[in-house]
């Protein structure tokens, strides 16, 4: 029982670290893409306040997108895999 609790605690810590690293990475790539789109549309640079507003609106829409929600699979898939393995090992 103690070994299972240790696995659960270290697993949750590992999955949380992986989740935050993926979240930071995907958000930074999305922000970079928005910045490149702005630069392509405004070769002279444009108004900095409008640029910031454009990026903020884009990041808000990214926060509601399917891509950002799929990162939660970092928790779901390993948890399901461990539960299936536990079930199969106890069943046979």
C-alpha cells in the first residue's frame, strides 16, 4: 500500500511538472506565432498598444481552444494506463 501511495505522489508530481512545461511551451509558441502574424501585417511595426491588444485577444482565444485543453491528457493517459495495468495484474 505504501508503494502505491509513493507511486501516486511521485506520479502526480511528475505529471504536474510535465503539464506546466507543456503549457508554457505551447503558450510561448502561440504567442510567437501571433507576433509573427502582426509583423507580417504591419511591416512598419504599427502601434504598440494595438499590437499588445491583438496578442492578448489571440492568447485569450487560444486559452479556450481545443489545443490548450488537450494538455490535460498529461494527467489522464498515465492515470488510465496505471489503472488498466493494476486491473489486469489483479485479474490474471
